[in-house]
C-alpha cells in the first residue's frame, strides 16, 4: 500500500470531466459525517470533553479503551503512531455491526472516532494498510441513549462480485441491440432519408444511454460514441468529433445525408468494436454503487437543463432512459442493499417508477418529446425537485456499499 502523504483512492477515469461531478464524492462524505460515522477534525473542548479518551494505535496494538462507558455520545481521539495508513472502526462485541469509522487515518494524524451508543458490548478495531488487524478489549456500555446510531452491516469486497457479473451480462446482451440500431440509422442515411434518420437516431441513442453504469468499462469507446462537444478545440466544428451528439447536431442543423454518412458509418464501426472489446475490459466493483447515484446526477446536470441538447429537443427522453438504466443497476444491487437498508430499497423502488411516469407524462399527444425549456414553470420545478429528492436517496448507496474488510 502507498506510504506517501496522500491516501490511496478509487480507480477511475478522472479525465472524463463531464461524467465526474465533484458533488458525488462530496455527497458520500456528507452522508458519513451526518450519520456520525466518520471522524472530523477535533474542535476545542469537543472530543476531549466526551467519554472515550485518547487512543494511540500502531501495528502492534489498537490502543487501550475504557472497559466501561455510559450510554450516550462518545468520542475516542485516535492517533495513528504507525508509519502506514489505518482504518479504525467502532464495532459491536461480536463484530457483526459497525457504528463509526475513520477511513485511511494517515501516519501521525489524529481524528475523533465519535458516535452515540446505547447499552451493549463494543470494541474498537484497527485495520492497517500493511496487513495487521487488531482490536481493543471489550467495552461495556451501560444504560440507554436516545438518538443512538444504528449499526450498519460491513460489506466485504467479494460481495459485489455477483452484482458486477450480472450487470456485465446485461450489458453484453444489450450491445448487439445497440449495433443493430446504429446499422438502421446508417441505412437511413445511405438512402438519403433524413426523416427516418432523425427517428432512428433517437432510438439508437436511448439504447446507449440505458447502459450508463458501464461507461467506465468502455475504454475510449464512450468518448467516440457519446462524447459531447464541450472541451473540443473548435466545439461543434471540430472535425474529429464523432458519435451520437455529432450526428444529432448535423441532423437538426441542415447537414445532408451524404455529409452525415461518415459519422453513421463510424458509429456502426465503434458499436461493433465495443462488442469485441467489452469482454476484455474490467469493471471496478465500486463503480456500480457510484453509478446508481451518478447516472441521474449527470441527467440533472445535462439533460434536465438541456445542456446536452444539440438540436433534437429530446433530453427528457434521455432522462427517461437514464432512469431505466438506474433501475437496472439497482436490480442487480438488491442482494447487497436488502440486508443493509431494506427501507431505502423500498423507497427507491417506489420513487424511481414514479419519476419515470412523471417524465413520460411530458410527451406530447403525438409521442414527440417536449424540450425542458418548453415545460411550464410548475412542471419544470416539480420535476427538478423530485429528481433532486431521489438523488438524495441514491447518494446513500456509495457509502452503504463501500467494502469494509475486517470491520
């Protein structure tokens, strides 16, 4: 493990700025902090004034904790005296549940391990990046406390293996449909039928947008198939711009079929290449819980605002496809969410279909999609608020499903 000044972080394509809003990372930290599950910098008279006391840890011991405490707010000032990183947990006496944690406490650093406990048996567990897993003796907490933190079930990193495999199977089954839709669009342009091409462009694009959790496993194909023009040297005039958005811009800005045909041929080639390449690409297990939130966060940022509209006015259709993609991710995560927060799962299973119905209700009588800017103010505000409320629920998943080995 790294010994540098910066703790190790999750792998990811940080260059894909449009797919990596900072709010996602911050949301996970806010959820931890709000729940009292993560340490923060000690304030004057704060941690020291609470029961618990100082805890000095190193790779030979997890410190000495009080044998007894009274129920209520507790805080242990944990100092990492080792030369490696440590993750520190407050767990139940049988180690089945965790109640607070300090992830990646750096060498020489001190943070409080604070939470509210009711009566029972607890212990503190120290997991060092160099390998040792150590615990304090049992801590007996006496009495009861209102507002006590409910323990959470730690998850091992292998628990996401089946959800990842199930999702990859879903993607592998969907990619041939994407290729067929791209071929249909290419055929329209080969015949010079721009009207059919506009209809079939949308069908093909939605097939791709339903795969929103997999883009980090698509290598360079995500940019070539679905890259937007922002950030390109000449914007929409960049000659190397390809994919769905380049085709959309041309189809709704007067380009001829002959001019657009090279783009549709490239789309077919890229879709075919993705089918061949996908089995060799890895899917980070941590991607699924993150994408369960991030797909619709991107939709709020790019689709509901109309930023991703290059002329078709169909970003609400894309939002609808993103909701369906989120539902698919959620379906494979059910086995790991259910034992940890069944109430959250029930809520998401109600709110996602409700939002989907709200979005599809914006379609005109002839089946065409209404651009977000054309919605009346009340409907736009309601849709924005409902999507924001759903995102608050989904923001819990990345932290809830973070692997906590040896917790």
